[in-house]
C-alpha cells in the first residue's frame, strides 16, 4: 500500500539520562506516527524495537540525548545522539551479550547486551559513531519496501 507522504515528516524527542519514568515515550510516539501514516506493521515493529533500544541506551548510559526521525515515502531514518561517556570499543559493544550495565540496571531487567545487535538486526542501514568523553551517535534506516 502506498503511503500518503508528500515531502518528509521530521521531528525529534529529547531524552534525559536516568529518566526511567518516561523511558519508551519517544519510541511509542514514533510508533503511533507510523501507524497513522499506514506503514506496514512488520516495518513498524522493526522501527519500534530499534528506536526503543536506542532510547534505553541513552537513558541508561548518557546524561542526555536526542532522537531525530525523518520519514519519507521510502523509509524512516532515525538518528539518536547523546552526550554521554562514549564507547571505547565499538566492535566489542556490538557483540551479543556484551554489557557494562551496572547491577541496579540489571535488576530492572536491562543489560542483556542485546540492544545494539538488535538495532542492527532490525535496520536496513545501521551505523554507530562514538567519541569517548563526548558521546555516541547511532543512525538507522528502515526501508518501507
Ligand atoms: N549510548 C551509549 N553510551 C555509552 N555506552 C553505550 C551506549 N550504548 C551502548 N553502550 C555500551 O555498549 C554496551 C552494549 O550495549 P547494548 O545496548 O547492546 O547492551 P546493554 O544496554 O548492555 O543491554 P540491553 O540493551 O540488552 O539491555 C553497553 O553495556 C554499554 O557499555
Ligand atoms: Mg542496551
């Protein structure tokens, strides 16, 4: 089914480190937007998983961040940038099961070390860039067909 988007729809959400009370809000809002646009549910699910994992990482590891989305007829692009500690070894962080989540985060059910691998798995294009002491940027593209 063709989507009814002329040009592009874009926006952003602010993410605040440690704010578990509002965790998942950005991905929920984005999911609603994609649903209203008539995007296929399989695509919405992939976008929701990828966005939620990226959002959680900012909340868990960084002081603050922002999630930008850019929706066109063809795809959704998501960019999540944070002001956090950065990642020293990206290839290690990308490994399934690798996590530095502290005990109190694990007690909340996080820290399986699956977030980044799942973001990659659910995206058609995935890139991550990080500078230690400055922050991390994740970019994901999910095609609509
Ligand atoms: N935005 C970020 N800033 C700093 N470090 C990060 C960030 N995102 C991920 N990391 C580092 O990469 C590791 C792996 O991240 P990933 O999301 O795959 O797993 P996790 O967050 O530890 O567990 P899960 O996502 O399964 O709850 C993290 O434990 C952390 O060390
Ligand atoms: Mg994670």
